[in-house]
C-alpha cells in the first residue's frame, strides 16, 4: 500500500486520537469504581483462559468475578484429572493485583459439549442435563473438580460458584458434596483454605423467585444475565429470528433483578452480576440503582465502566431506576435510558440531544 499524503495524515491523526482515548481510559482503570457520593462497586473480570489475566489486571480488574471452567473439558478425548484441574485453578488465585477469584463449577451441556457420551446433544440442550444438574448426577466427576478447587484455596482468596441452581434442594446437595470433599482433604492432611465462600449463579427464574430462601444457604449471589434474560423472556438469544426480543431492560427482567438484590441484602450477603449486561456502559446507572455490590465483565470494558461510575452518584441512579420501573415496556425504558445517558454523558454516548 502507498496511500497519498493526505490519507496517511488522516489515519495518523486517528491513530493518535485512539491512543489518547486509550490512555485516558486506562487512567480510570487504576481507580476504584466509587461514585461521587462514596458508593463503591467492586469490579471483576470474566475469563475463560489463563492468558486473559494480564490484560484484566492492566484494564483495572480488582478480582476474577467469573472463571469459566468448562473450557478445561472441551476438545479432549479424556476427562481432566484432579492434577490438571488443580494446575489451572492454582494459577487464578493469589495473583498480585487481584483480590479474589470466583471459580464456577463446570457448566457443560447447553451450547457447550465435550466428547463425554453422557453429554450427547439433546433436543433442547438449554433446558436439559447441564451445569449443576449434570454435576449432581455424575458425583464422582464433580468431586474431582471440587477437590482441585478446594486445594487451590490454600494459595489465595477463592470463591466457588454453582451454576444453573433452580432451588433449595440443588444447593443443599451441592453443599453436602462440597463438605464431604473438604472433610476428606482435611483427613488426608492436604493444605486448604478454610474461608472458601460458596455462591450460586442466579440464572433460572425459579432461583430468582426463591432468592430469599437461597440467600440463607450461601455467601453470595452472582446474577448470570445471559441465561436469566432468555429464560425470563422465553427466547433463544442466538436465534436470529427472535433475537430482537432479547431485552435486558425489559421491566420483568429489571424487577426480578431488583427482587434478587433486595433478597440478598436483607440476608446479609453480597450480590454480583457477571453477565454481558454487567459490562454495558449504557446500563451503568441502572446497575448502580439496583445497588449491586460487584460487576464482573470483559476486561476491555472495565475502564469505561469505571469512568461512568466515578462521575455518577448513587442518589441519581436510584432516582433513574425508580423512574424506569414505572414505565410499562422495554421500548419505553430503553428510549428513556438512552436519552438520559446521552444527555448526562455526551462524550461517552454521542447523539443528537435537544
């Protein structure tokens, strides 16, 4: 390529502007996500691979809010051993700059498959044998993963999270197996941490509805909005024909999230969010108004989210949430929120505002 001088000049200017924007964003990455009226939200990162950790630290992650472990299982002809599990988990705890690591037990099934014949494709995999359902059916395989996670807790602050829990029976059974494994490791004199927090991903509507009862069983909630939204609205989010109905700002979704958050706080536990919704800057004030304790997202989105939070207040966020919850449709809410955010943060959300 041999662009003319004018074209080269324009692209050099664009490159310089991009680098300046990146530099400005990274300044916010180093600061806490604290509002002007001193409400602080912990910011975590969602990762699938260990190679993502350095980028997460640079972009301002304070901990690992979601480590997806199912990728340890995919594209292999045998199940991972306890030592293979442990090697991975040991590398996500005790990292300088990251205060905690939340490890989700494997969420196989659904749209994620292995060579294991027990996880053969189903007619409706999103509603089939997956996640905690599979773990409670294949207990010995579940115990292998739990042993490795608990062993890794000896090296740093670690939280364990069970996905797709739909009610009390599942979390009680998962905790029973967890306690059995921990007791075995203690009897074997294996070094472990003694302050492992246990949580559930709230991604099934039934779990949200019984959140008051679930909160008495665990140390924290993490709202997995990707699945929660599609189950609440009864749509397949990867089906292009109905994808337009996938609406995080649907009043039913917002009301359920507020119900979950309130139930958690009434019972003295922290409530996080780790779905894609948590990393969407346009929703920042809505999420603040919901008074979530932690937002976990793609590392690249952290600086921008922190910038918006640092230039907001909890009070205005509560007022915005109260306003939109009085609206009757997703379209009304989206229009109102987009207008508000463009007016409030014109540099972040350019558009024509009157």
